[in-house]
């Protein structure tokens, strides 16, 4: 009996469900009453099945929203010919774009001026423009934009501004909507602006990001600075980088170019051109603040037609603006076969019976030829001029050599650098060079802000290692010979300097970036020249593949991700992950290489309360040594522009206090390290591994260089313990100052200074 009742109940429930579905299906497929004019749209509306699916889902979820769904169906539909292109990008909905609409009664326009400057002239123009906009605001009545914000592109994280717009700010009554202005010079060499262009390109082509992620901006405009004397036309490079930024911004903002791209000739009528552009931008800002929008024409463009190059990459969005094209532009487009949708339209109008090949959608007259790799530092580039003016000899297209002040000092018997106190390297026997002038960081303490190329991948011409090896030796010897007429140079040391015994691969850029770094190191070792290589922990693959090195350095400029971002300003988005991978690789190499952590202390950036964080990194990599050095301020305008002043240079007492804190943190973790040596004149202190370098007769931080070459030439595996040198000199130990008493210490005027011992605590063997 119970089974029969259950079956009957299920039968009744099934009938009710079918009846309800039939009613809903009928409701969802029955169009609302319309006028005859609406019937014209029926065929187009039926083509878009997605809207029918939307209606069905909406009715199933909420029956009481039926009238709203009817209104949705009655909206005009733009029918596109041919198949819909699937771009693979995430399309953001209205819910994720709350800042696309502008309400003049509650919203305010916030201009943001971005600039990039190599020599400081663009920075000055940007500041003057910000001040000019402030004066413009003061003269306007009623609705007006806010005071502009000013940002140096080298000082910001691109992800904060050029992946998504800044979140609207303001009180509940007012909301700020952002408007971007970009002032950019163009150079015919790789600069940080090249990295910015790469970022815009990667953002647009990243399938995880909406193809127009900056469409929430109220608008943008770009002004470029160029030199028509060097590049007379746009095709030859006049303002080419700024123009590229303008095109990428058009794609990222969904075509919100508020005012046409402006250009100025730095050797011509720049002031007039800039004034005309800024006047137009001011007018646009006033219109936006009043709620008038960007005006007529193609959305976000001062002209009716975008450039052909933008059409190539803009994809399906081009068709949305087809109604705004001029007849001539339509004719031009109809003759193009850039994508499948155009081919579909062509097929419908083609009177011939010739088949259409849909496997390729772009006509090519011949097979593409790969572009020839360009030089990293061409002899005609501003980079070449700037580096040679700083004393560098450029070798080939991407290498350099220079003698440092300690080499000059050692030649005159006035002392060597800290590497002599710590490892026994006499500065006048050392060559400082790099096989790659390019770097993947923009460190705030770098002496060469904006004057050396930057990049995340090697994309330049590659010089053979033989050319680099012979070129840097020749350049070094030439610079040494220039010292023979300098007063005070000691004859015996000058003669010794004519035979290079050591090579510091650290000058500028990233030596490990050079694809043939192992071959270059082998050439050094064959001539019994020791190698000290410094890398910045951003290229783990190259670090893992690195061969024998006398001593391997890794720059550790911060103890956590945020500090590293601020002080090193890395170009890689995954900079912290790369950093950690390099530390793991360094630990793997600790039995085959003498490894060193180099900590550069910058007051206000990476000193305060970071000793524990550094101790954690030491525990991860277990390096042979930890060098702690106070930053050196070079006193240039570019350093100031990067946010570095003399206030960021720590006193030696502050450095030694940090060293003591770090040493205590290492002891608390059970790590057997100790303070071994110092060079007070370089503001540098050495912490060393006690197990390997502290023996019964004291510290042994020096290197037996001949033993290193014997081990290397034997072909057998060897490690850092196999070429430990003589005991560290007593004058170099912790608490003794680290200045060689055989040399004379002088002041800036050349007068002899009294050498004294720095009060400290020398560690003794128990």
C-alpha cells in the first residue's frame, strides 16, 4: 500500500513539474507586444542566441523580473557578419567596471601626469605642466578637474596603474575618476621606457586579463619629445616610442584617446607645440568634468579613424566602431583581408567561384624574415655617450671596462679596497668589467640611473667571448697607461698593474645575463686571472648553469618582498619568486663555490628591524660569507631623482650596529657564523662561516689563488675548502679598521691622515 501511495505521489509531482516547465518555456519563447517597427529587428535578434539563453535563465531565476528582461531584448542589436572571433580573454562585466560612467554631480576628474626622463628635461616639463594645470583650475568657474598628480615611471609599480586603473577615491559625496597624461622622450637605444612598452604589450596580450583593462579611465593623451635633426620623420624614429605607448594605451583603454597624440621637436618649436597640446587637453578635462564626455567620432579618439596598426591588433572591437568610419576608410578596410570575419564578408560579395583559404587570414607577399638583432649600446646612442663620459670603455656592442678609484689609489700607495683586506686582492692588479651592460633591476642606489640599458630577456646582438676578453683587457691596459703621468704613482706598482691577476665581473649591468658567460670565465682562468662574479638574484636558470668561479656573489638588498620591490625596483613581475629560487640554487652550490651575500645598506630602506629577515635568508642559502656595506652616494641628479640623498647613507657606527644585530640573529638560529674582518674606509664588514674559515690560528678568509687554478686544471671536483688561503692579516680583523699599514691614507687634498684602530670587539678562538 505504501509503495502505491509513493508511486502516485511521484507521478503527481512529475506532472506538475512538466506543466510548470511548459508554462515557463511558453512564457520565455513568447515575444512581448511590439510595434511594426520592432519587427524589423526580429531576424537580427534571433541570430543572437545568447540573448535568448539570457532570457530563459532570468525567467527561471526570477519571474517577477520579466518586464526588465523585455526591456533588455528591445535594445538595438549590432549584427556582425561572419563568425565571432574567440579571443580567449576574460570580458569584464558591468559589475567590475563601476568607474566607467561619469556623473558630473558627484564625480571629479583626477588628472595623473606620468613622465620618463633620462637627463631631467622631461621631468622639468612635467612639473611645469602640473603647475600650469593648477593655474588653469584657478581660472575656471564651476565644475573643474582636480589638481594633477605627478609620477615618474621609474618610481612606480606598473601593476598599480597600467594593469587596472587606480580605485576611485574620494568621500561618499564625491568620487575621483582618473585621466592619464604621458610625457615621453624617444631614444634610439634600450632604456627603461622599452620595459614600459613591453609591460603594456604583455598586459594587452595576457589571456588572463581583459584586453582593455584600463577602460575604466576617463581618458588619456600622450605627448612625445623627439629630435627631427636625428630622425626627420616618424618612419625614421621621430617620437617612435611615445607613439607606440599611445597605440598600446588606445588598446588597453578601449579607445579612450581624449586628445590626439602630440609631438615636439626638442631643437625646434617645442614650446609652441606643447602649449597647443596642453590647451587642447585642458579643454577636454573641462568637458569631462562637466559630464560632456569625450565627444563625437570613434570612441576615445580625436579623429574618426584609428591607425592601421591598431586595427591589426584591436580584433573584434574594431567592428563596434564601423559606423563611425568615413567612406574612404570603409573602402580601404574592404580591400583588406586581416581576419576571418573580413574574409566571410568578402566571400558573400565574391562573384567568382574561386575557393577561399580559411587556414590563413592575412596575405603575405613572401615568407617573413627574422629581424636582425640590434646592438645593445650602439656607438651613436645617448647611452654610449653617457657611459663613455663616465669613464667606461665600451667593448663590442654590450660590454664595458673601467678602472675604479681604488685602482688609482693602490697605484699611488694610498690603499686598496675591502677585497684586499678580506680576500687578498690588490686593487691595482684587478680589472673591473662586465660582459652585459644591461640589467633587470633599477636599484635606487645605482650610480647609472637611466644611462645603462634594462631588460628581462636577452634580445640584442651577441658578441663572441673572444672579442669581449681581448677588448676588455686592451681597454683596461690603456686606462692603466694613462696613470703613468699622475703624481704619486709608484713605479713598482705600475709595472705590476700591467699584468691583470684578478677580474671583478660587477661593473654595471648583469654579467650572468651574457649567454656565453662560462666561456668568458674559462678564458680568464686559462690566463690565471681569478674571477669574482656578482649577480642580482633575478636569473635562476643562468645561475644554475654557471660553471667554476673563484668567488660568487649574490646581491641581497632587502629581506622581504616589499622592501626588495622598493629598493631594487626589479623589472620581472615574479621578482620575489626568482629571488628565492636563486637563494635555493646558491645553497646547492655552497659545496662547489665560495658564495657571498652582498648586503648594501640604504638608510630608510632596508636597515630598520630587518636583521631577523636577513638571518632567515642566510639560513636558507648558507653562504660562505656575508658582506655588509653602507651605500655610497654618487651625488648626481639621477640619484636624487631615484629618491636617494646623503640622508640615506648610514654612518659606519650604524653599519656596525646592524652587523652586531645580524650576528646575534644568526646565533639565535644556531648558525655558526662570526664577524671576521672589516674595512672601515669602505664602510664594509665581513661575516664568515666559522666551520670553514675559522681555524686554530684565527680567521682564514684570504684565497690561495694558485691553489684554485691547480684544482681547476686538475679536472677533479673541488670546493671552497680546497683553496683556503693564509690567515687574515691582523690589521684587517674586526676592530682593527682594515687599512693596510704599508700604505698611506690621505684626505681629499692629498695630506696624510693618521691611521688609527677602530674600537670594536675582535672575536677569539675558544
